[in-house]
C-alpha cells in the first residue's frame, strides 16, 4: 500500500475523531513534513547561501559545523539506506517526511527526485543538510498548529534573506543584516526536528524534546543548546551541576568579545557515522559524551557461598543526558549491560551481554531501549511501520534502572569472587547495519560508557 494512500484511508476512517490529521494534510503544503515557508510557497534552493560563504567571517563556527551530523544529515549512509527503503516500501510522501529535517532546503524547493536506481537527487546546496543559512532564516514555529500541539516533524517557518536571525540583540554584522530571535534561545528551536511523530497515527517515533520537556533539566532552565552547543567539558559540568554554562568568545575574528558564544558541533552520541565519514573530532566528542552520561552502582552481598546462590544488584544511573538514555530512534539504539563474574583464578563463573560470532547481542541480555511493533503487533525497526511500543525501559534524565543478577558459585572455587558490570553503547544492531548496507556494512564500533566492579569473599 502506498504511503499517501494509507494516509488518505486513515483520514477517511478516523475523520470524526482525528480532524487534526486532515487539517495537517491541508494546512502544510509539504506534508507529511510540517516545514513551511512564511508564504506557504516553494522556495528555490538558490535562495540559500552555501555554508562556505558563511565561513568567510565565521571561520571557527564553520569548522565546528563542518563534519557534524547536521552537515552530514544527507550524507549519512545509514540514513540514506533507510530513507531509500522507506520510499520503496512506504511510497510517495515518505521523501518529504524524512527530508523535512534532513534537507529542509531541498524539501522547500520541491526538488527532491529519484533516479532510475532509486537514489535521491537534489541540488548541491540541498545536500548541505542542516546548514547555516537554513537555521538562521527560521522566523517561527508552527508547533501549536501541529496535530499534537508540540514541536515535531520540522515544524519550522523559513524565510531566507540577507537577514540572519540569532540569539543576540546587538549584533552589527558587516556583510548581512541581523535580527534577534527569541526562538533561537529556546529548546523548542531544536524540538521542531528532534520530535518525530508518525504522520498518520501520531505515535512518537522519536521523543527527545518531550523527554527533556518533562525532566529536571527543563525545570532548572537547562536547554538543548546548553549541552549540545557548548565545549564538551562545559557540557559535562552543566549536566553535573544543572547550572547554565558560559562560553566567552567571539562570533568572528573581528567581533566583540561576548559572555557566551554557542559552539556549532551539535554533537550527541553518534560517533559511528561521524567516524565513517572521517569526522574524527566529532566522533571523539561523541565518545566523551557517552562516557560522561551514566554511572553504575553495585550492591554486593557480604559474602558468597560456593555451591549456593549469590545475588548482586546493579543500578544504572542517567547522570549526564538531559533526555532519556538512549534517545532518538530507541528501537534500534543499543545500550546494554555486559556482566562478568570470575573467581580468583580468572575462571568465568557467569556472563551476560556477550556478542555472538555475527556481532549480535546474546539473548537474555539486559538492554535499555524499546520494542516497536506495527499495526499487527509484529516487531519492526522501520519508522514508517511503527504504531506503538510494547515496552519502554529507557532511563529518564537523572533517573536510574535496577537489575539483579543471580548466579551459583561452583563448589571448590577460589575466592574472592570478582563481579564486573560494563554499560556498552552501539548506535545500531550489527544485523541492522548489514541489512541496510549489505556488503558495504562495516563492523559497528562499541563504546564502553562506564563500568563498576567489586569483590565478594567466599
């Protein structure tokens, strides 16, 4: 069934109880993406400046952006493979839903096409992804007009011009004009793309903004930009203290010194794709973020008895992420506990969380994530098929999750018994990468986020 046909059928069936879906299709010209221009008309991609033009003055900010996931939003090979699959299976409309965030320029221009091999074609400027002129030409958000009354699915209003909008009220640039934008100082600016809802059933496929919205970070006034547009050391400190950071600096080499300049790496946890594309700096920052996001506490018994049951409680704390751990496409993100129990001679008594010879995580492993299912209750990793989650055990900001492990120490074992718990992260299951990329799939790297160990006497 084609994607648009599905939407029409869904609308006709649920028209009485879901008028918001009909309204969205009628009121947003690039639906199912909610991106729009201030006129409601297409905008030629030539109206946007290439990022290298901005680099003439904003040299350091350009260097930070270049290589980021924003700059690679269209170049990301895993996204491209999934986008192509969505267009093949979902039909017309899927292009806009994905492209609205990944290339709003190409979407607004209405220029995205597919060649005979199914590859997406667009202008060079559209391939720049989430780029400078796009973000600084956002004049508003339609979040209160969306089907959920939340920021979602690129609910931005864009007006490209020589007027750049940003967080400063006193900017006096040399080449372009500037206007203060309150929206650029709020988390809702980011939430417009970092909340993704299914356009037919309105299920939250990606819920990062809402996870933040109802967290202690939001209560304390800590916004997305305070962690993701700051040097990594300041971001880590912000998460620890729940105090907004300051990063003195200049927007250009000849600008005045400001109390706070936002960096433009926009780094989250994605060290996999940045490394694949040669953005080593961004990959290393992502690894530092992951290694500062969590901690583990162990509750060990006073002693263990050989040939008896020993129980250990493991608590995983989300100490450094202002959203759930993991977040974004939680049906494929992998955060899991690797448990190893050894005797004094190094013999393994108990293990969980191992990888098999194909790189897949062993059954019975404690993973933190969700299971997504389609309308018939079948497991799926395809966002366009998701209707609900059967469970969600992601860890909320400043929250924790407890797991207990029971094992038998073999009779005659040498003590003490050593217990080690490691929290590991991988962006996707190896099987998903193999499915999407085929023979070109690399062996996906893993980051050990944190670990804890202790000994129990016999």
